[in-house]
């Protein structure tokens, strides 16, 4: 209790004077008086989020609804700490995608929504999260494959990466003519991609089998009842189907990046992977 308050209790006249002075104070003076004795609350400024137009979007064949946008954000220190504990690049990319994606359409991002996105849209979002976090440019040092000149290459993820959207966004499956007959295939989604990433102990041929098993819906109009049906497909048919999936799949193509050599002027291929974007 302050000395002034003690004095006012002992002196009724002084107490009346203090009350009258408080009543006479203007609202502005009251606020200023309070502000002097109030510690300001620090503001936490969140990183800005960005809206991304999806390459395929989420399509509901029953309602005809198409969700075409997502919202992503810059990764922060909490994200960095969590991601740094993951030793597998595939799983770290899944974590980056989940942490950096805020919304799909107007709905908060969930694992189920991410699994429903086509693989190409997921890869596109990862690139957008990288741009929001570190910027669009990547600087690489290497030698020209033609003149052997050591130099720095600047890759711009917004202008140097080929992006393929899904032309007919309501069509997510297609047929492929194979030696075995007509095979119907669905474009791979996030659930398929997660199965491939979690199969780190598999060979490339086994990964191809997983992809085909998840994407092939029927052969000559008959649904796939036994996964061994995919394994029994001829090697040529398997390669035909894998190429068709690659060709039809929307998304960014990091494998075809190329820059001109500053010395000889010839084009130098600089293929990247999604993992390269976060460890360079």
C-alpha cells in the first residue's frame, strides 16, 4: 500500500480530494494513466501464408465439386527442429508437406486430405513451401559437361522448372493398350506416394509393382482381385504402363532443368530431386 493511500485513509478530506480528482479525469487521461503502469503485451507475428492454385485439385465425382486451391506457409524453427530428427529423406518430405500446408480449399489440412491429392499436386506444394521458406533461387557450383569449366549455376524454381497441370481435372483415370489387352489405370495419389516412401527396403522393380498394384483398377474390364495379377504382367506391359502414368501425371518436373554454360554457352543439364531443395 502506497504512502499516499495510507495518508488518505487517515485524512478523510484528502480522500475526498483524490476521488474528485479521479472523477474529473478525462477518458484520454485515464487511458494514459493506465498505460504508464501497464506492461505492454508482446505481439507474436506469424509468417504470411500464400495461396497456391493446384495443378489438379481435389475432385468429388459424386457432387462434381472441384477444390482448386491450397494455402501454404513458411517453415519456422519448430518445424526445423522436428524435421531435423527424421533421418529418411522421404519421410522428411512428408513432414515438410504436412507442416507447411495450412488448408486445402477452405478446410484445415489433414492427413486424409493430403492423401487424396494427386502425387503431382503434393510435389508442387512442397516446391511452393520451399520457395516461401528459402526463396525461389538455388545456387549450385559445378562443372560444365561440355567444356569442363567450373562455375555457379542459379536455378529459379519459379521459372526454370517445367510444370504440367491436369488438363481435364475431372478425369483421374485412363486406359492403356497393352499386349495383355486394355488396362485401366488411376493416377497415383498421396496414399500411393506414402506407401512408396515407406518401402525403403524395396528394389526399383518392387517399387514399380507397388505403384502398378495401387494404380491398376482392371484389365480387360475385369477388376483386379489378386495383387499377383500385376506381377504376372509381362515386362513390356509393365514398362508401357509406367511410362503412361509418368506421361499423364501432372506436377513439376525437376529432372529436365538445364542452364546455359557461362563459358561455352551450351546447355548443361542440372537434374534435381525434391530432397535436394531442402538440403542444398
